[in-house]
C-alpha cells in the first residue's frame, strides 16, 4: 500500500505514467491536458527514473515520436487535448494497424462544454474510428489505475490504447494512492521487419483483419476481466429506472443518489466504452424497462448497441446533444425519466447574492498590459479596412477589439489569409489582410502555411505575436523559448527570424508592441511591400508575456475628465480591463485594481485624455 495524497486529476494520471514504467512521454499543451507532462517530469525527477519527457511542436509530432519509441519495446505515451487528436489523426490511423513491441498509451483529454476549445468533440469517436481500446475514468484515482491497465492491455495485444479523461476528471482534486515505480528493466531493441513497421497497402490487407481480431478479443476481456471498471450497482428495492453511466457522469449520478437517499435506481457503470462490453449492457437492459444513458459528449455507448429503442439518450433527443452534463442537467434528466417534478432553474440564493453584490459578468479579455492588445491596436490603426484572420491562442481575445475576423484551428490564420487573398485576387482588388499567430502556434502549424504562401506568392501581412511563452495553456516552453522540463535537460532555442527567412520571406521586421505608433508604421510598410511584390510580409511583434514580466518602467496614468468626451474609442479598440467606461459619468476611468501601469493607453486616446501622472514614473 502506498501513501494517499491530494492530487489534481492530471497529476494522478502523470503519477500513474511514471509509476507504470513509461520511458518516453511526449505532449503538446492544451487545456484540459496541460498539467500532465510537467507533472510527469516532476515525478520522474522525484522518483529518479530515466523517463524522457519532452514538449513537441505539435500533437502529430508528439504522437509519432512516442509511437516510434514503442517500436523498440519501451513503454511510451503521447498526451494532448481532444482537438489535438485531430492533428495526430493521420498517424493514429496507421499505428493502430501495427503490432507494437512496447506499451503505447494515448492520453486525449476532452473538454465537454466546451470551456477552452473550438469544439466539444468526443475522443472516444476517434478510438472507434481507429479501432483502438478506450478507458473512460470517473475519478482521479480511477484515471491513475487505468494508466496501468491501459499499458498492460497495450502490451497484451500489441496495440495503442487510449485514456480519455474529461475536464472534470482532469481538474478535480481528490485523494489518490501513490506507489512505487515498476522497474521493467527494458533496453531499446528495434527488430527490423517491413511487414510490421511499414504501412504499405499490401500490408493493410493482412493487418486490418488482425486489428479486427484484436478488438474482438479486447471486447471479451472488457466483458469478463475488468469488473473494477464495468460493474452494476443494483437498486436496494424495486428499480424504477436503470441508468447506464460512463466517466464523470457516473460520479455525478452517485453523488445525486447519495444526496437523495434513493433506493429505486439501478446503475451500470461503464469504464471501457470502446469496445463496449455489449453482452453486459444488453443483460442490464433486458432487466429494466426504463433506461437512461448518460455519457459525454457523443452517443458512443448508444451507437454500439444493436437495439436502442428502449433507451432514453442522445439518439432520440432525451439527453441534450450538446453541452456539458453538469450535475443540475443530470438531476433534471433523472427526474424527468422518473416522471417526477423538475425544480425551477437556478439557485435563488445565488441569484440574490449576485444582485446584492452588484456583480456584472464580463467577457474574457486579454490581461492588463498584454502586448497583444497593443499589437492589435497598432494593426487596426495602420490598416483599418483590413481583414484579420487569427489563430488559436489567448490572442483570439482580440475579437473584443474587433481585430479577429476568423478563427478555425491551429495555423489557419495563414491559410485563411491565403484564401482571402485568392478570393479578392479574382476580382482584381488589393484587399489588405493581416494574419495573427503566436510564437508557439507558428511552430505548431504556421510554418507550412507560410511556405505555401511564399511558394504561391500570396500578398498579405503575417503578424507573429512573440510573447516568448505558450501563454494560453499555462506558460509552457516551445522552440522559441528552448527550455526543457526535466532537471539537467537542455534544449536549444530556435529563433523565429531565420525560420521565416528560410521559408523565403524577404520582408521581416521586428517591432515593439508597446510603441504603437512605430508598430503601425511597420504594418503599413509591410502591406505596401506585400502588395507591390506579391508575396507575404512578416512583422514580429516582440514583448514578453505579462506572466514573464521583468522589471520595467511603470507609468501611472489618469483620465483627464475635461478632455474625455466619452467616445469609447479606448474601450472599443483597446479593451483593457484597467480602463473601463463609467456609464454614469459617461467618461473612461482608470481601475487601479487591474492597471499594471504599462502606459500604453496614453498612446490610444485620440483626444489626449489619458495622461501620465507627473512625478509618478518609477
């Protein structure tokens, strides 16, 4: 028996990865998975393992590095969020057919809701698509335990296995039992075999039937040998309803029934949704007439059942087809299925408290002093008629400044800029287009779009917002930073300018975002170059993220009420939380709670109403 400690769900997963003897762990950060890899490095250092721990430039790279290391017999894992699995989909489909030598774990953290993603897609669908087994944890402890079973199952059948924690498991804090590291004492030993490791069409004809046979065997194992994850909790009395629940939905159901002290509900808990232990589920269904299926976010369990006509679920719209299954949602679904009254929406006490405190909800916005805000302001000032495709990162919040017109996925700011250029080119119009992308996202997926634009001579401006950090996901390193996670490991920084020039870009200039006047002139110059030479021009706006802010000059500012005319230009196009608009006075004002005294807003007001306070510069 080990010690019990309070861990974040992601920390529990990381602890399981290290304890299970994983030799290579590779990831790209993305909420809600971001904390896993740093915790792997932390526990590897504490427990003295030789685990290689690395951030990759994107999820496809992470997947391929980890998968290939498993070819040598090592235990490996690739970690990402659900939309990151889209990026890794190509190698996932191929590697699923391989007869792996070492255990290969894919951790794909889902974001029902979504809270911080462009979709709330379900990674279990990818497990079905690729024909690989999937574990769906309901708690931090179960997530850690499933890591061990996933590695063992991977090595039993020589195939990748997915662990799919959702956001409430990733970010819960629970007591988790820790243990010792499994010393597998394996040496890397790659045995060459083109039939095993080369995905030729001829080999697929052999490997695909073998993959199907593996999956059938896994299903039988899930029926009989995984009772700790797949089990029934019968009703104490006569069951009025049978609930089939998976993942965190199971935990919510158990909490509700404990609170209600109900004895008329039977539960079938499914922790291995793919391949589904169909016989177990069908047996449960045969014994209950009133059936409710609760899973997030897609009907993965429902889809695998030959007959679902008795089920209340997503297939017939009883369970919402979008959105997170929050406790209040599950509460209402159970009561509705039982034919009992559903309470009114909302908590009266909470509403009363919000009204009493006069809390005004605010949309998410860039941090005070964020260099991206100044970059966006300069961009719009220079090219007010521009189209502004952007990317995935905290700079997507530039939408508040009306400086983000499109966002699709990682790297699409560049390819969208190319699309806009081509559309207007067919009309013979020189339409200004400015794409914005962060330094980490540029290395993740921006380089290919830039090379494509140079090759095809697409005229637009690319603004690389270099804040020297992967900010949105918590401050991880990237090639532009060069730091590595484990103690004693050294990385090498890759500078952005040579990479851009290596793609064939002839106009590359670096600007200081806080100097909005100079940045605006650089933007104008860049667009003129792009237009005249029919090629992309690149502006690198470099200023460290406020999370990394070193000592710098601070300027205390005020709004001169005599000069402020209430035009809201500063709030509409600068959108700083330290510079709100007072609706009563019809004037802008400085909110000392948020102002970081960067002084950039002095350059913003067209009427000179924002001033430095004399004698207050430090």
